[in-house]
C-alpha cells in the first residue's frame, strides 16, 4: 500500500509541494508543482529538496550533509517517480543516490536529475568553529529591494516561483532589472519562504538556487540552466530570514560557476554550494 512521507515542518506550501508517496521499497511517487517553475521549467533547487526528502526517508540518518546533483533534462510540472538506493550506512553517516524520472507522451522514460548524497545528524555535530568566512555585507532588510520597488522583470513562459519566495535584493546587485547591470557577477539578498515557514536543512537545498542568476548582473538575459549543483549543509538554521550571497568569477566557453553562501540570523554559515551552469544564449 502506498504511504505518504510526512512533511518535516507544518503544512506549508513548500512541504505540500515536496511531499512524496512511498510506492515500494526505495520508490516514491511525486507531483512536480507548476508553482516552482522558471521559464516553464521546474526550478533546480526545488527538485533538489524533493529528492532530498525522499533520501531522508530512505536513509537511516535525517539530515543532508552533502548533495551533488546532475541535471540531465528539464523537468516539467506533473507526475514523477523517484528511485532511491542506499549505497552505504555507518554509525554517523549514510550515503545514497536518487534519480527522478518522468514519462513522455509516448510512454518513454526520461531521467531528469540524478543525485548522490551523504546524510547524517546535524544535532550531533560539535560546536567548534574555525573559519575565516564572514557574513555578506548586505544592507538591512528594509533597505533592500523587492518586486514592489520597481518594474518586475518579465520572462517568456513566466516565473511562478517568485510568488512563493520572499527575496529582497541588495540594491548594488539589481542594476539588471533596470537595464544597468554592474558587470560584477554578484547577487546578494535576504531570503525566506513567502508563507512564513522557517528554514530547515531541506529547504536550504532550495535556497542555494533561488536568487536570480549572477548572469543577469553580467548583462546576460534568459534561462541559465544548471548542469551540476553540489550543496553542503553545515548546521541547522536558526529561525528568521537568511542572507544569501552568490558570486561568479569565471564565465568562459558558454559556462559559468556560481558559488553561494547562506547565513542565518545568528551569523552562522549554514549552507554552501557551487554549481556549473550554461550561460544564457
């Protein structure tokens, strides 16, 4: 009998839209929501969270420590199947992989994304921190800019995900919205879910891929599809808005990297990521 995997926090839109149903051992049914799309394609961070929930159910440890995803084809809203496999389990860490597939009109199976991940228990980590990292210099929340502060950029196919996120961008990184990109390849801002749900390790997998792409500030427009994304979750985030800083240092050969840091309300680095993406054409 199919068994729904319970959401980890409340009944928020994010929890409902990342819910999966256990069909058979290691096999989950999912419904990719149209509410998390950009240019008709489902957002990569949302997909990562959905697979992350499946692996949290399949593995003996609850929290993602490191998740590496290869995006093989653009996911579309609608039914999907997630297959998980446990690769190794130990006392403090377990490793598994997951694959999300959808079916074409002719019934052909198409793999969308494949993930390799290691899970553990964030509550079991020590309190020791030795770091040279510092929180990003972002103006106070009330001095940053949201959609209501200027012309909302329009994209062919729309960007439904923006209505599910509360993002306020550093004014120094929004020149692209008025046709004056800085050319610096930086994006910074405050982030939270629009329905007020507090962040947790699972939602951090969305957060690292939720801000506008740095390519906008490089003067490029259009979809910036992710090829590969690796996320490290470093600790359980405290309640309150997150600060996200993303940088690109090298765009070459039609590809760019994005390095992201996510900081919580207690000035802790809670997540890091690096992705390789295709530059807009």
